[in-house]
C-alpha cells in the first residue's frame, strides 16, 4: 500500500455520475483536478470545491492517478490519444482508472497500448446511479493486476460501497458490467411489458406493483423503476439513451464472440422504439410508453384524460 | 363467515403442487376427498391421510367446496363438463376454487357457465412452488364476489401466506398470475442469457452470481434459479414445459387483446428451444442449456469435461 503517494486525482468527465464521484473524492481528502468538455460542468465542479482545469492535458500533467468517467470508448480515445492527448501528458507509471461502460475487447486493447507508454489501466466500471455516486457508495466491478489494485485501494474505497474483484486481467471488470447491464436492461423492459399488459387488462397498477414486489416475478429494477410509471414522473435518473448505448455494446460484444443474446436484442429494440418515439432523454422507465403509444392507452391515466 | 359450513373439501389434481396443497388442508383439520387421474397419485394421497376417491363425480358429490389444481383449461373442462362431469355432481350453491393458471377469458366464461348451474367460481391462481404449497404458504392472486371470498377464507388461509385480492370479478386473479408469469418467465431466461454470456466470456460463474445478487441486475428468479446452474442440478422443481405452457397462455391472451409482448415471445421461443433439445422435463433453469448447446460450452464444466 502506498496511500501517501496519491494526493492529486485527475478526473475527466463531470457528468451526473462523474460529478458525484469527484465530490466523493474531495470529501475523502484528495485534491481533485477535473475537466469536462462543457464549461457549465467545470463551473459546477468549482462550486463543489474542485479544481477545474482548462484542458485534459492540464489535468493529466499534475495527476497521480487519472479517472475516466466519459460516455463511451470514442470519448476515451479522444481524451487519451486524440484532442485531449492525455496519455502523453501523464507521468510514466501513472495509473488510469476507466469507469465508463465499454466493450471488454476495447479495455484489453487499451491496456496494451497504455502499457507501451508505461501507463497502467484498471478496468473499473461502476453501477448504482447518481445518488450513490455522490455518496461514495457505488458498486465497482474491478479487474487489473493485484499490485495496482492494492495501490489504488484508498481511491477506490472513497468511491464505493461494494468492490467486486473479477480478476487480474483487463476486460473482466467490463464483462461483469455487461452481464449486469444485460439483466438490468431486460428487467426494466420486462417491467414495462408486464405493467402495460396488466393495466391494459384492467388491473389496478398500484396493486400489481404491490403483488409483484412480494412475488417470484420481482426484480431490483421492477421495484426501483415502476414507481416512476405509477407517478408518471420520467425525470431521467438514467435515460432511455443509456440503454440504446449499453445494449448496443452488449450486442456488439456478443456479435464478435458469435454468442447469441436474443432477449438482450429484443430489449434493445424496445429502447430503440422509445428513442424513435422521442423518449430518448426521458427516464428509462419510459420504455412503457412504447406499449402505451402502440395500444393507445395509459397505464396510469393522467388527470386530463381520466 | 360460515366456517362451520365447510367440512369436506373436494380436491382434483394431486400433482406436485396439488398434493402439497391438499396436505396443508388436511393439517388445518379439513376432511379432504381427492382425485387424480393417476392411481399412483391417489395412493400417495391416501398415505398422507387423505381420502382418495374413485372418480371426479365421487369427490364432487360429497364436497362443500371443490378445488381444482389441474394442468390447464382442457383438464378443467374434462373435470367439470367432460368425462369427470363434476359440475353435475356438485350440490347447488357449491363454490369452486380454480387454482390452475389459465387464460382470464376462460375464467370469465367458466364463471358464467357455472353460475347457470348455481355454482360459484373463485378465480384463485397460486404462486410459490411445491415447497410452499406443502407448507400452506403459497401466494394467491384472488378475484371473485366478496361474499364468496369471505365464505372461503378459512380454506384460503390454510393454503396461503399471502392472499392478494385483485377485485370482485373472475379473470382479475388470472390476469395477475399472467403478469407475474411474464416477469418470472423472462427473468429465468434472462438469468440464463446473462450467466451464459459471462461464463463464455471467461468470468467465474460463482463470482457473477455473487455480484448480481447484490446489484441492480438482481431478481428473485436469478437468486433462486442460478444455483441450479452452478450445481449442475436440474431436478425439476418447476419444469421447462411449464413455461412452454404458461408463456403460450400469455401470448394467446395478448393476441386476443391485440397487445404486443415481444419479450414474452422471445422468452417463449427460448423455452421452446430447450424443449426441442429434449430438456422439457428438466428444471426451468435448464434454459441455459440452449446457450450451452448452441455455443458448445458449459457454464460450469463438469468433472468429466474439465
């Protein structure tokens, strides 16, 4: 353990998740230098006590460790090797913690390219949503060499409540995240299908929710997301577009491995139907609106219609 | 309440679920006269203290209430109006508790036909599996006229831990059961898809199980069924064939209502693939074998192969 070695953390990607994570690191006593392409995010970050930097390179130059919480692998490429040129600005032997959800094959190739620059990649996707990010209570699905994991433990501990070590090789953490997303993505869409069928068939949606939460049909996502449907509140805690993206990553990984994923593919199409309907930026529970739109009804009639 | 009126319960269908339910009624002090088309089931029933009868009509003739726990609506028809002629043998004003999973439209039509014979139908499908059936701790999704529900409460209480009243009309209980089966059927297949993808991608299946049970991807079915995969034990607690049947009922109900159920349809096809592969009588967690067979691998390698 070399806790004293890590003082300044560079953080790239100050979105809803990243901002919460960066604030957890500040609370734990680290100096956090952060960058986001959006100036409004940099201003918010300054307001929470962080040090906003003018560029990726400026963040990288002073970082003892670099954390990436950007949207996808294209943005990782931009940050490290493209416009950001972050990889060249980092000191040799610096660890990079990649928290974005990306294809395992990408993580493996990235680790190899970074190793050639004497940089070390920790494959560290997270789960838990924005509230838990801000509380430092995420779940992290981690893989990478044991010495690197030990060295970064104080940083990881500040971000997480559950730290699952999947193995020593990059890609294993990302694979575990995809397994979780297969289930979570299917379960949200299944919750929508079941609630819509029940309501269309005349059942009281509140009663259906109560029964399912106590029955064999229950899931974490059903319990968490169906209240959004019942309250007709689609404020995006996690948006439809996240599933358009994550299930696409899953299906690409499946395609490359020649591994069939029929339920994931069907769920992906349901989120695509939601996005086609203009619901992409709504909360992911709005996948129920696909069923409502097709069958011209509402699971919970709004006041103006009832 | 007219508890004293119900002394003798007629019970048709002494399969794994029915036998457990009948034994719970015996334990609660009722006289239970039972019939199953298989003589071996009647012999087992006698061994548990029940009164096996030689025919449906013999059961019906002496019953204060008749409980049906047969496989499907065809068997209900046989028992009540076909070979069994049970409806004609029942005394007027006798209640019939239908616990089988059937189409809501069937339940509604059955209630009307029975009413013409001065017989009363309670729509009462159950959930929870054979162990809970034997413990008298099933969940029941109930609908029917309030006076009938009250009259039968002592019987229902002997069978259930959770009694969910969905409404006063036949069909509502059956619809609630279908909503639960939509979710449960999809979740088992999703658990198989996710576990298979994770294992094929190199993750330790035991570790995947641990992570998912503590993550947003969790479900009641994942937690309950994946241990069967990990232990390579497909003793049929609930068989693949149940899902071939139940998801077909769901898709038929959807078809008649012109309501799309794409995830249910995909899950149904996965159970059909399992049945086509000869796995129909295995535990429903064996849907994972579809992925194993197609991709020629095992989630948990058996000793002979490892």
